[in-house]
């Protein structure tokens, strides 16, 4: 037999805390921190058992709840500068009240959006009816047609054609280069030759984009220590040599 388990998903950790408070009819200003922490951690453990990734914000709030619980267990209360006792739950209650306020506003906005989406613009009904009548009455249009209207229509059509013909066209070319391909090319060349100069790599494919990809590939090979570099003779020239120990490992 197989069992199907369904867990309610909440938009965030404060949404989950409000659910527990409303479910158990708790006083939000006097939260039983031990019980709500236990319920919160139990929900997170259920998600982990079902291989559901727990968001970092849930983990942060769980840690906050445990910290508040630990402070409330301490025999020495925390006081402010005036000597008044500070409730460790005060900041949590403040965030919950603020979240509940915005949540109620958002729910009202969602309802208003749904109602407005079901509505359609009324518009000017008389104007729309006249426009539809003009389109459907082909004979009336032909009776009012003259040479001037034909020339104006032809002029507008030619202007549109010229405008569309002058539009700038952009062609995107996909180059047959990637950093991984160029890394493999350089390593294959170093298997044939003991060392390889950057000038040789450029001369093999002098295209600008190829030079850039080859240079980026060399940087990644140096970072992974698959090759070593030494300065050669000439302007902007250096030699590459394969790191045999790194390649073998």
C-alpha cells in the first residue's frame, strides 16, 4: 500500500507562524514561544523528510525562535537602560503584526484585480456602431470613392513601404567557439609539442573572436593549474607548458 501525504505550502515563515497563531487561537501579544517553536520545527522536519528544499528564510526564523526560547529560559531577565524588563518576543511580535497588516492589504488588492479583470471597457457605443456600419456597407464606401482618395491611399501605402524598407536589420552570428573547446584544443596541442607560444595560437586562427576565446581558455587553464606559463622572447609573447602532474591527477 502507498500513502499520499499532502502538506500545505506557505508563502513565507511569517505566514506559517500566523497560521499556527490563528489555528490555536493564540494571543499574538503573548505567544507561547515553546509551543510555536515546536510546531515550526516539526513543519520544517516534514519538508526535509519529503526531500523538499527548505528556504533559507525559514531556517533564519527557526533560529530566531530558538534564540528567543533560550533567552526566556535564562534566569536573569534582559533590561533596558531605564531598568525595564525587555520581552524577547517583542521584535517577533512587531514583525508578525506588520506582516499581517500587509497581507490583508495584498488580499484586498488581489480581489480588486480579479474583479477588474472580469470587466470590459464600455467605450462609446454609438461611435462603435457607426464604425461597424461603415465597414460593412461596401456599396456606400464605393459611392464616395474618387481619384483623390485613391491617390492618398496609394501615397500612404508607399510611405509605409519605404519606412519598412529603411528599417535597420541586425544579423546575429553564432561563432563556433567556446572556452571549453579552446581549452581542449590547447591541451591537445601541448600533447604534441613540449611547449606552445601564444603567437602560434594566434597564427593558427587570427580572427579576433578566436583570439579572445583562446586567451580566456588560457586563463582558465592557468587557474586550474593544468598549464604553466613562462615569458618568451619578443613583444607580448609567452610560452605555455602542460602541467603533467595536474593532468594525470
